[in-house]
C-alpha cells in the first residue's frame, strides 16, 4: 500500500528553469512510495494573468513534457490538467459558501502579493485572487490527499486548507483528512544577477538550456566584486557561481573554495567548470525531452489518461460531499 496520498502542482506560466529541477526531483522521489497526483494549475494561472491566456495551453504541453523528461512517470503518478476535472470548480464553490471572509483576508501572502503587483502597475484585487487559497484547498481535498509537499512560504495556505477541512467535517460529517505538510528540501538558486530567479527578470537558466545558453548565462553570473585580478584572494560566500557549485559541483566544493580564497583559480576558470557541471546535468534531460517531442500526441495521451484517473477520484469525493451536505 502507498505510504501517503500526495498532491502538488505548478502553474503553466512559461518555460521551466533549473530552479524548478529540485522541485521535480522531489516529486520523483515521492512517486516511488506514495500515491501521487501532479497537475498543471491552469485556473491558478488566471489569478494573476487573467488578461494573458493565449499561451496557457502551449505552456501546459511544454511544462508536462519537461516533467516527463526529468523523470515523472505516468505509470506511477496521476498527471493531469486542473481544468480537465470540473469537480474541482464544484468543490471550490461549495467551500466558498462556508469559509469566513476573515480567514482569507488574514493570509499573509495576500496583502504582500497585492502590493508587489501594484508596484508593477497591476491590480489583482479580484474575487478569484482573494479566493486563491480556497481553490488550492479544493485541489488538495478533492483527492483526499493527506500530505502536500510545500515550501515554508506556503504553510499558511496549507493551514487554511486544514481549517477548511475541519470546518466541513464539523458542519456535515467527516470526509476530508487534514493534510500534513511535507516540507520540501528544495535548493533555492538565485538568478545569474543574484536576484530571485525569474523569467520576468531574464536572469534564469532554462531547464532544457543547450550548451551555448548555459555558457552565456554562467558567464553573466555575478562574482566577487572585490576580486580584480585572478591572483587576488576571493570570497566565495558572496559569489553567485559558488552557490551553484554547492549544488552542481558539490563533490569538489572544498577544493573550489580553497583555490578561490588562495587566488589559485580565477573567475573565468571557475565559471568554465560550472558550465561543464550544468551541461552534465542538463544534457540527459534534453535527450529525453527530444524523445518525447519525437512522439507526437504522447503528452496529450498522458494528460487524457491522467484526467480520467483524476476524475474517477473526484467523482467519488463529490458523491460523498453531496450526500453529507444533503444537496
């Protein structure tokens, strides 16, 4: 029997970058011992990009192809698109009838994100964005997931989901588990300029980047500003390249640090080593991605089968919900 029932998803907002790799590697580990549901969150994408919908379908296909290339296995996990399971919307609607407004207004990320988008000249104070955590709870509880891999920033959303499950179970009858957090051990990579990695900053390295892009991006990385000459002693703790070495060249990290501090290796050579390390990681992913691309319709088949399996679970849950609510 699977150890847990797991649910997680990603918004299809554009190409994946290597910052997503550790998340996907965590999913791959989870699918070995658990019953897993992984979905493309297209409705969630609308909460902040409701006026830019033209690329969502293509983004879904590209994103799921990347998932499969990294190693997500449709024989072990249910892989589907959120909007292909209409029961999600029904449960979201029913939850919206019982959740107190104050619960949503106190979610810490709500005001923070509204302010962040306002600084970008965008108003996201919509009903859908305020209710984002309710839709998230519907995603999780529709499949009666008992564990959810999250980062620490998502813990308030998961706690609201747990509170909503308790409220429903108290008002009607116990149906939903209270899902536990599985804190993801995700390596946080900065962008090449030291800021948060983001496509909008154009500081990311694509998950399927080729050798030329890898070299270009690595060469653009910020290094120790105090180091003028190759023989100057370096300070690896302030260098973006060093942060990447800590993940992708970990077996040589001590040697790299010592050579940097002693001025034995310059930044150019250090970047060349990192580019080679990244290429060794990404080349097999590109090869598997090409194999998927060479199978026309394969991603569509995976998502169709995933939707069928996901809906089978969703229909069972909604039958219990309607019976409990007497509707």
